[in-house]
């Protein structure tokens, strides 16, 4: 059981670290919290035995790095809105073009029986 929690801890901590450096950094909190839970469970299960705990410490280290990066990016990243006037003009232009296209299309009278 300890090995399963340790493997799950490694997987989720690495996933959290990968997500922390991508533009999807805000969802990195989910695998980071899961990695912490798996790390604590592994630590509790290995408390009885005097075994090497370097792998558990590595899971915690990777998770802390991922949490630090994610928190830093969450606090210091500004979401800036670009020039909305250009977007509005482009939308109006596309709308006018589509109206012109609709006017150019001739629909034949269809007899429905």
C-alpha cells in the first residue's frame, strides 16, 4: 500500500510541477494537494518501519516547488485586456460581410406539397 501511495505521490507532484510552468497554472493546485495527501499517507504508513524516507521527501520537495511557482504566478500575473476597439471593428466588418453575402444569395421558390 505504501508503494502505491508513493507512486501516486510522484505522479501527482510531477503533474503539478508541469502544470505550474504552463499557462494552465491555476489548476496545478489540484494535483499538488493530492500529492501532499499521498505523501502524508506514505509517511504515516512508513512510520512503523525504519526505512529510507528520501523518496517521500522528494515528493514533498517537488510539490512545494510546484505550489511556490503556482502561487507566485497567481499573485504576480496580470491579465491584460488588449485593444477591444479593433476587435469590435472586426466583428462589425464580419457582420456586414455576412449580411452582404446573405443578400447576394437568391432563393428559388420551392413548392412544398
